[in-house]
């Protein structure tokens, strides 16, 4: 009698666990459809992304001057033209 009771309890635990697993995971694979009316028009390409941009090549620009600089007519990142 004691062995039968343990087998029955074990079977109920396995069946209950299997039922719970099936019940909780049955809705995850549901396929959802969205319908729309067919229409003619131009094709548009839209890309949405997040992240950072890095330059392929970076260049350090500087100068070496011996002596004292009397006046500085340009600041860092100021656009200058030739001969200025």
C-alpha cells in the first residue's frame, strides 16, 4: 500500500509540473498578423539604429613655433582660409 501511494504521488507531481509548464509556455509562440490595404506608391527605406560613430582615420593637427606668439587671430575649431 505504501509503494502505491508513493507512485501515485510521484505521478501527480510529474503530471502537475508538466501541465504547469505547458500552460505557461503555450501563449509565447502565438503568431500575430497585421493586415493592410494594397496600394501603389514609392518605396521608402528607413533605417533606425542606436550606437556610436567612430572615424575611420583621425588626424592630429598642430604646429610648433619657437618664440612668443604676439597675437592669435583664430580659435580652436575656427574655419580659416588660405593666406589668413
